[in-house]
């Protein structure tokens, strides 16, 4: 993934400017790409094998898959009679806070994927493990901004932690419904580096599959924990690393993933410790969307 530096991006809203970190933002783009193509990483050879030749047929795996998906289908039917996520409907409607992700054992790490520019020939490294007493998640590694020698990539140096897309029976997508909440609640401990929070939501069209809703998270460093609350109205729309000129609100009833990315052009080690990722309903926050909507030459 080639990163494009930008010194400053400012979004005007009612006379105020929101200044974003130059290392976490890219160019402002008015329109999304109007066609969908398979992304090929720089330096990666073109695929010459037909897709059906990669399929491995196994009768044992097929039987195991049937048992697995029938079990998931049974759980789905049970939840329909009890309530959302297997809880009573009254409890679901009246709750003001909810912990969506917490890290209390090795199985909780299997819900996340770690990546870095090493996948495209870079030198950054990122690792994920449990913290002290197996009650937190620790993302650590090293940032290196030296680009790979592939003749195409000009900028490099990033690491990302992203949650996996949840699935229902028969590999159907399952979405998180956050429509009862208006803020994201994090308990983190960083080293002073800025991070970009990325929320992926379901889209209407396939060419919008790279759309993400972002917001900058600044960590203060030190041994103390931070409780961070970010309203969903503050998240702005981007596509393939470029902030979109036409902004839209986040669909809270069809959230797929959440991720954290760092790449502030400062070589060296980094770490981010996460206690939990939750949601809250802040009654004092009434803003619907923070960014002014307008049309050029209507």
C-alpha cells in the first residue's frame, strides 16, 4: 500500500477547522473510483492460475463444515426467541453501555488480524499478544519508513490491527448493530504516537467496499490508562486512504469491522495496549454529523 504524505488537511465546520495528522491522512478526493478492479500490491507478480484450480476438495472438511454451520443456525434460531445476541429484549433496549470487544484469554486474539508494510516488502513489524494477567491486548512492533525496492512504492511505514468480519451460518455476513449508541468508548494505554481509528460498514455497491470511517486518536504515553469517548458523528468518510469531499454519516446498524492504524513517519518501536472496546449512549451529545454537507455548482 503506497502512502501519500500530506502536510495538512482542514475541514471547515461553522467557522472551525479540524486539523488532521499529516502522517495519517492522504489526498482529498471528490469522487470514489467508479470501477471495481482487483487490487495488486506493488511488486507482486500477476496471477496466472485459474481460480478453480486453487480449490482443494475434501470430504472430511465438508462434513465438519456441515456440523459447524448447523450449530450456528441453531444458535441463530434460539436468539430470535430470546432477544438480540441471546439477551432479553428489555435488557437490550434499556442498556446505556456495552462492551463489544474485551481481551480475557488467547481465544479473544483470534478475532483480530495484524498487518504491516512487510507484506509488500517493507521492514515494519507488528505483533499481537495478551498483556499482564491475560486481561488486555498488547499491539507492539517497530515502524520503518524505508520503502521496498520494487520500483513502484514511494512511501512506507505502517502497522494495522483490524477485527475480523463476523459470520453467521453458511458464511453469511453478520453486522454489528450500534444504532442504540452514539459514542465509541475505549480504554487504552499508548506511547504517544497518533493512531487512526477505522470503522468499516456495509455499503450498497461493490465499488464502495474500500470505504472507511476514520477519526484520529492521540495517545499521551506514560503508565496511566486513558478512557476515550469519541462520538460517531465525528468520524469522516475516506476511500482507499483519501478523504472524500462528499461526506456521509456512518451506518451504525451495519458495522462490519473496526481497526487501528499507525504510521506517523517516525521510525522506532511502538506499542498500544487495549483493555476493552465498547459503546455508550451519551445523552448530552445531540450532534448528528460534524461535517458540513454541500454541493459544488448545484
